[in-house]
C-alpha cells in the first residue's frame, strides 16, 4: 500500500523524541495540517506489516500487551478493561468521566502512541487507527528514513 506523510520540514533523521516517538502518521491520500508549506513523503508498505487497532487483542500474542495496558491504566487512572478498550479504539477518552474536557485531546494523542507501541510489540511496523481525517496509520520509521520518498 502507498501511504503519505506531510511534514512542515524536511525529515532527515527519525528519533524516539517527541509526542509520537519513532512513529509518523500517514494516510491513504495527501493531506496538509499546516498553514505553511509542507514536505510530502510517500511510503510503500506491505499490507502484512499493518494491523488494525481493533485486532490487537485478538492476536495470538496479545498477552505481550499486558504491561502496556497496565501502564496506560496507571497513566490515566483507569481500570485495565478501559485501557485495553482505548488502545483498540472501542472506547474513546471522551467516554471517560475522569478525563477533563481540556485534557481530552492530549490524552487521546497519548492513547494513539500506546496503540502504535502495541502494534510494534506484536511485530507489526504499523497500526491503522481512526482520527478526524478517517483512517490513519502510525508507522514505525526508526531506521527507515531512506524509505521516505519526497513527492514533487
């Protein structure tokens, strides 16, 4: 599958710093989330390298995600059932009573990182999630910078 990422600057090195660490967001079509000029990259990824968020806990190795679920539960002060539901996207942070409205966006982004980390723990390169644009893909790009193809 061909995916696209837009960046406000040229990408030279992927690190684990920042809100999403080594993961970059991609979509099926070019989109721009910045008012300034953007650099557009494409990436070819095999379908077998991607898992849908809703399938994470149906994987044969789902027990590998227990620590991640516990970590998210502690971070958001919720039970592990809710943490699992957030990671697999069957529940939203907006469904939780203990997340203040002004904190919901940040918590939602944090959950997306946990979803990407879950896919990586299961051996996948990417996870398909849903966001305000529809289907989006969080792709582990650490050490894969050369796979980003700049678009004209």
